[in-house]
């Protein structure tokens, strides 16, 4: 019994008395970019955009924002739009660059967009994992 207690005390002492373990190899650096938080705080949250109707120049509803995706390699943002269908039935998904949308006053606009043009775009499907 005494041996077990002494052995345990020796292990605990060794852990506390040992110096910090330092990583070997090259030091890593993280690029930190200055962000204007005041300006950013006036931006739109994804939860405010997803589900929003998309209109064109003539205020005709041409789709709805279904999702926002970031392309893995270039980190470019895209909007997945739900187009066509009726009451969520028969709709299809298409993708447009987020930069082609104008968001203002809680309104999402695709200048020059039409229902027909969106419906002729390639169908988007999420990758299966």
C-alpha cells in the first residue's frame, strides 16, 4: 500500500516538476486582417438573407434565397436560389454569385434577372457526403 502511494506521489511530482512541453518544428504564423467592426455591424446576417424573396428590376418575384455557400478553394460566396414551383412543390435550385445580388432595405434583388432565365440555368444539387 505504501509503495502504491509513493509511486503515485512520484508520478504526480514528475508531472508538476517537469518543464512545459514545447512543440518542435517551425513556428506557425496566423495572418490577422484588420476588420472595420463598425462598418461590418451594419451588414446583413445570413439568417436575414436566407428565405428572402428575390426580385428583379421591375419588382417581380423571381425566386427565393435557399442557402448561401462558400466555394472551398477560392472562398467566394454564392447564393443558392429556389426557382419555379408552387408553394415549395416542383421548385429547383440554381446558383448565382452573391456579388450579382443587391441587398438593401431587407430586399434581395437580381438586376436583369427573370424567372425564365433562372429556370434555364443548370440545376444545383448538394454533394452527398
